[in-house]
C-alpha cells in the first residue's frame, strides 16, 4: 500500500511540474510578444508620409550597392524617356 501511495505522489508531482513548466513557457512567450509589440509601436509612424519614408528607408537598407546603382540608372533612364516624350508631345508653334 505504501508503494502505491508513493507512486501516486510521484505521478502527481510530475503532473504539477509539467503544468508549472508550461505556464512559465507561456508567460515567457507573452513577455516576448509584449516586448516585440512595444518595439514595433516605438517605430510606428505618426503620419502616412512618415510611414512611407520609414518603409523606403527599410527598403533601401536591405539593398546591395549593385541594387542601388541599378535603381539609380533605371530612374535616370525613366526621367530621360519622360523628358523625350514631353518634348514630342509639346505643341509645335
């Protein structure tokens, strides 16, 4: 009979330990999620223009030097094409 009580006590102890461990994991996850949300809230824009600016800054930060050079060249080609089209569409006097 003593062995049965000892076995039941061990099983109950293991179950309690598992429950406490799971609760501590959930609390840690909750703290991490709260920390991430507060970091995101600090980086939030106050206006749509500021949000666009922050998005553009993140996009540029992720680009390589070659990507930036290609984008600069593409913008220059686009501006040249636009100027040429504007010149062709201008009324002739």
